[in-house]
């Protein structure tokens, strides 16, 4: 009489259960594909990318510095008046220019008419940030989509000849900022982004004409040095201070932006809440590192995950859990190769492989648990046999058990 699968391995998955599990894997993959294709919802790939970003160790960029208008500066220098004083801002820009930076990016709203008096200091390039407005808004925050954005003017409307870029980004469905574009489509036409204009003449863009979304390679701190406006103003008043500014800023990209609460310029990112000027520093640092990674489309991710689900359905038919787990890990490696081929980097792998890794970990857990149970049963059997041997040695005259005559009677006669 042959043993059944259940008798041989009580903890193993049996063939009677596998078709239902495989069908469930395929149906789940189809549902995931539909959700990724039809809805812009945050998915496991984005969360995995956030985790990978938090675990990665990326050094601050030596090419980017920032000048923050913090709460103290807002109160002491600008008297807590909005819009900010154009004369004080002019002094901050001139003091920053004394450090001989390669370019100064002003990430502030200068659409008010008073800013028409601002002038670019000689010997330095200044890039002004354009905000955006909508035809309809709730009074404070624009609520229209990117195609309906209307870029605002800079320098109080007297922006003829002013160098400017649109400082606007798109958020994901979970209100986190993970990507940006070099070109921005608006109702008024296509405009270069703030970062693209700042980098003109510094970094050659291989695909500057494209408007697809690129991933921000976040650091815990994008800049190597940061100053407050009071620090810059104080240093610019003495020759020794000017020398210190040159040592810190010469040849670098310097951004000026607000970090005080009333500016309402802070955003959720994979590394926590960051001010808008720091986000632009992250984008500039990403560009300075080299060609950034294109963000994979949801449909592309969905197709890859559908294929993963089908492969998982086949791996679940394997008799041994360890072999199934190893096959799942092999699929994860293949997925990593696909991501590398798609973007030229393994950094996109978390977008594609979290489902495979999760299943592989579950399979490994089951394999370890099954191996442990077999080892425990083996130890119990050996202990029982050892106990019986010792018992026989201790009682050699113990009567042998009476044979089961009924079992012998059931055997056919020869």
C-alpha cells in the first residue's frame, strides 16, 4: 500500500490545494494590473522605493548650497511682513553674490509690483522662480491640474529679459513628492523648470527636451553648507567675512528660499518633510550626479507584476518549498535585470520586485518551518527508540508483546 502525500509530509502543500492557490495568484495579479492601469493610487513599489531611499547612504552634494530665510530671519530682517521686503531681499542677493557663486536661484514669489525694483548684481547669473496660478482656486491654494496652470510673472511684472523657470512639481496620490520634470506643460505653453534653467550652462542635459517624470535621488541632507540670511548679511560686511563666503560659495549653485512656517512651502518626501528650497536642492543634486532615473509608468509596472504572478503560479506547483522559494528569488533577480535594462540602474528594482520578495520570504519561512518540524520528529523518534532500548536492557526478562494473530489471519495463504 503506497503512502499518500499527506502521510509522507503532513506539512507540505498538496496537489489538491495547488490549483486553487495558483488560480488565486493569477487572479490577484490581474486585479493588481487593473488597479495600476486605471487608478493613480500609491502602490507597494512606491513604498518599497521610499524604504530603499531611507536605507541608502548618499553624501550631501558639494555643488549645492542654500540660504534659508528661517523664522528668526522672517522676524528680525523682514519684520514678519508678507510679501517680503524687496530692499532686504536685494541686500541678501548682493551679499550672496559677494561669494562668487556660479548661479543664484531665488525660490521666492516675486510677482508683487514692489519687486520690480530688484536688480541682478553684476558678475553673477540670477534665476527667478515662477509660481503658478489657476483660473479657479479656493482663495489660497490652486486646485487645478498641471495642464491648467498659469505661470505667474516675476519681478513684479517687469520681467523682460529676466531669467526664470517654473518652480512647480506634481505630487503622487499619497501627497508625497518623488519625481519632477525638466519641461512643464501649462495652459500658457511649455516652460522649462526652475532646476533646468538654474543648470543651463552647468550641466548638459541629454534629454532636456523631454517632459517625462524623473525620480529624485533623495539624500537626508542635499547641501553641504547652509546659511541663514543674517549669516550672509553679517559676513558680507567685513573683508574676512567676504573671504569666508568665497571659500564656501565660489563656483557653487546657491539657492535662496523660505523655511518659515507662514511661507507654507514644505512638502512630504520619502525622507520626511522638507522645505521647497531644500527639495529643489535635492533635484539639483540629482542632476549634478548624472542622468537621473526615469520614473516607470504604472502600466509598465502592472505588466511586469502580472508576469510575476503567472510565474508564481507555476512555482507554487513545486513539491518542495525550498525549491519554490529559490525559484521566486530567481524571478526577483530577473525582475532586477529588467529594471536595470529599463533605466540603466538597479535603483528602480524596488518598484518591480516587492511582491516577489514577499512571496519568496513566505516560502523560505515555510521551508524553514517544515525542516524544523521534520528535525523535531526525528529527534522524538530517536529519543523513543533510545528509551525503548534502555528499557529492554533494564528488564531483559520482560515478556515480549503478543503478536497480533488477527493481522496474520488477514494475510492470504501462500
